[in-house]
């Protein structure tokens, strides 16, 4: 049984929270793309955790976590994250964490490149990409240039060191062009040695491991970072991440390109949020935005940046559901709308005086205006509800309306950040 958990929107839909809950029925949870630009907040009986690189299944003792070849891994950050979780009492060992030998290593110079380019863009154009400045775009670029290092190379440092001096020379050409201090081979060796020594026992061929587990009937979940609209091909380029955030990529990025997904669960937020720059048609401004941001606690888990917010966007969500091939939806953060007497929904976009219902090309998005409709709110606390029957009629109507607008079954509704604050719909 292979299931993907992916974001329908711009990210931060609550994927980590849903993986933490739904992984109770799974043996293995794999992250298959992205790096430590992810920020998945999980709250359960063990405490509150913000996961950047580790799969959200790591908080369950009987779940094995896998970091797939599609990921980019900052060695120092991963060691720090493991350490932090250990000090909170979470057990992490090569028994329950397997790292792909084919996953890419994010280098300190990739982080530097990210910062240099964001600062250059800000100065030159006033429009940086809004990157998390954690080196993700540069390291994926190096991957496709075939100049990146892979986790498996940490097991053979002598071979890696043959390649290293030329890569350092080549990277310094870029760093000098930005007017920054060149990096040294020694510093890079120190990075590989310090963190390689800690991580080497975790590095395996995860494809072999997952194929064997699948053949034995184990249940495998794939956890995405970010959402459909941040996908490198299908998202709002260039305001996207640099990896494939969609479900179809999950088996490839996890190390099992030969396996097919049985189910795609899309995580969709009851309203919209978007961190960083780029077109965000349904965006609220001023007081309306401040109110929703405060109610939803919309500040980036990885960066602390205030997130842009707006009402539920049916146009973007329909597109996200298509990209993810979602079979069912988990609707999150419905409780955030508790205090509204009326709730707005962006049902369509207006383009050149015409109403459109498809999600257009990125440049065209800038010309689109949102068309809002209002529905009656429930205006009461639903955070204690655990069954569909507990929900007020207006909340049920809202769920049914979103289902109708999106053409996809809403199977789960979450009404709080804690693990059990979730309703399974009939
Ligand atoms: P992810 O990146 O998709 O895993 O999502 P984030 O963790 O970045 O953002 C989701 C935020 O909403 C986190 O702070 C969660 O603790 C919180 N959250 C998740 N589900 C709910 C919910 O149903 N209600 C409320 N009020 N908060 C939620
Ligand atoms: Mg997040």
C-alpha cells in the first residue's frame, strides 16, 4: 500500500500534522523532495516539533523514516535536527532512519550562493524570489549540472576528495564574481568529515529497502514538502521551490520509480496562505489580512516570516487537486474560521472583464482579479468536534461547498493543531 500526502495549495497546509496523524496506519514514512526549507509543525503528546528535513513519521516509535534520493540534505542542519529531537526524548538510530545514498548534499557554498543572489536581486530589481536562503535552488542547480555531491560519497571520502578541488575552483569563480571571499578545500573537507562521521551509518540504498518492505506488504507513506503551486514545473515559476512537490514524483524521489501509488491524499487549507513573493490572486490586505493571519497563526515555521493570507481559492485549489491527482482531501484549519459571521470564498478569477475558472499561466495571474462570494459562517468554537455530527450546519455546508467547487471528496477535516483534533467524514 503506497500513499502520498501532498499539498494542494502554496504550502503550509498542515502536511506534517496530517502525516503525524495518518502514519499510525503505516510502517514507513518517506520524504521525497526538498530540503531544510520545509517547516512542518507537529503537536502531539510528545510536545511541539518543527521538522525541516526529517519525515514527520519520526515521532512514532514503530515507524521507519526514509529520506529519499529526491531530497537535498544540509548535513549540519540534519545533525542539529536529530540532536534537538533526541534531547526531546525522540529515539533516532539507523534502525528507524534511513538516508538514501543518492540524496544530494547541500553545501555551505550553496547557502552562500542563495544569500548572494537574493541580495543581488533585491538590490538590482527590488524583487528577490523570497527564498528561505538555505541553499535549495543552488544545490538543485548543481545536481542538474552534475556537480553536486551525494550522500553515498561520504562513505568513500578518498574518492570524493579527488573531485573536490576542481569543484571548489569552479564555485569560487561564482563567489568571486559576487565580490565575496572564496571558499577553501580544507573548510569543505572539515564539513564532510565532521558530519559524515555522524551520518554514515544511516546511509543505504533506500530503493532496495523500500522494495523489500513493499514486497513484504508493509504500508508506505510519501510525505511532500510545500504544495502544488510551488512545484518547479507546475507551480508559479519562478516563485516556486526547485523540486517536484507533486504526488507523481513521490515514487521517483523516494527511490522506488518502479512502484505505483495506490492513493494520493491532498492536504488543503480551509483558507489560503502564501509565504514569499509571487502572484497570489485571492490575497487579503490591511485589517482583513491581519485578522486572518493572527487567527491562523500564519508565520513561517522555517523562517518566522509573516505569511500572506486570503480566503479559500477554488480556482487555485482545483488546479492543485488536478496536479496532485488527489483521490481524497484532508481539509485543515477549519477552526481558524470559527469567529466569522460571513466567510468569503474566491470562486473565480476575472481576466480582461471575463470570468474564468481555470488557473492561468503565471504571468497572466498578475492580471487576474479575485471574484469573491460570501457564505454564512458558523460563528462558534468547533475545535472540540470529533465527529461530523458534532459540526454546526454552516460548517458542514462550507465543507460540502468546497467539495462541490473542487470536485474531490473531503475525507478528513482538522479542527486544531493537536494530533487528535481531526474528524473523519463519512
Ligand atoms: P506544513 O508545512 O504543510 O506541514 O504546515 P505548517 O506546519 O508549516 O503550517 C501549519 C500550521 O497550522 C502549523 O503551525 C500547525 O500546528 C497548524 N495547524 C495544523 N492543522 C491545524 C488545524 O486544524 N487548526 C489549527 N488551528 N492549526 C492547525
Ligand atoms: Mg510549512
